[in-house]
């Protein structure tokens, strides 16, 4: 008999537990690692615009700063083409342009740019009052460093649960976790297979016309390539979403 697939709820629980275990592990290895705590703020604009019943356009810009906006951390522009198989499944492929800057207590040597190709599958489901979203993403990254360019690849898994506030459908609470896994050739040593982990909680307010605003907190654990140093960034999230519908 074929094994049963995990339900979205059980999958989410496993991911959340793994994130907590990783956090505990980092805490226990604090003497072995160089772990720094830092404050960041990410201001983001998202849009998913329907062109037809099956096709849409994804647009995104992220303005990531240190503190409440003191210095650059990262500038990220991303867009893609959505294919809506149905209301529960969306496939997207796209391109991203990213510029990363030296910041914080473990700065990179110099500013560099990245050209990123990405593909993803988003699935949605409902369990009682809870709305689940799972996102499976692959990225091919051309990193343009001052000493030359090279490719890196990774996989990302994102799970989010959304709870509408009773009697106030315009308000909701969300929580999510996302894991970043580095993909390298078999003969290449990997010291940071788990490159990042993000956990977030946020309050959302929806408006008429496809607009919503989100304010929340995100904890980003970023493990450096050496496997011996890591950032634990505490991030203020401010998100504006505006979706357009061009269908007749």
C-alpha cells in the first residue's frame, strides 16, 4: 500500500518544529558559532494581476534596510508570469534582480549584484477557519562578485496559515515559516546546507479593490557559507499588496 501524503496541517507542524529545533541548536552552539543579533526593516510591495482566467503577472519590490531605514541591506526586484490551473494551484516562472550591500556586524566584502531565475508552485487549502498556503520554489542565481561571476542554486519551502478575525473579515492574522536549502554538486563540500530560516507573524487589513496592508515581525536566521557564523535578524515587516484584474 502506498504511504499517505502528509496533510497540510501536519506538514506545517513539522516545518515549525524543525525551525524551533534549529533555533535551539544555534542557541546551544553559541560558543562555537559567531552569532549576531541585528535589527532590520523590510518595506515591500506585491501585486498579482490577472490578465485572463489562467494567466497573470506577478510584480514585487523589496526595500530592505538596517534598523528602521538607516542603511541598505538589500534591494530586490522580481516579476513573473502566473499560470492559474485552478483556485488552489498556481505555477509561476520569473526573473529577479537583486543588489546586496555590506551591513551589520558580519558585512560582505563589497556590494554585488545577482540575476535570478525562479520557478514555483503555490497550493492553497482550507481547514475549518484556517487558510493554508504552501509554496515550493527553485532558484538559479548568477552572482556577480567583484572577483568574478558564479552560479548558485537553492530550493525554498514556505508554509503559511491565515486566520480571519471573527466578525471582522477585513482583518486577519498570519504566521509563516520558510526554509532555504542550498543545492550544490555532490563533490562540493556543503557547510551550510540550510542557508536561511524565516519565521513571521503579522496583522493584515484588507480593503476594497484588491488592496491590503500587512505589519508584522520576522526573524531571519542567515547561516554564512563557512557554517561557523550566522545572523539572527529581527525584522519589522511593512507590506502593501495591490492586485489588479484586467479580465472583462
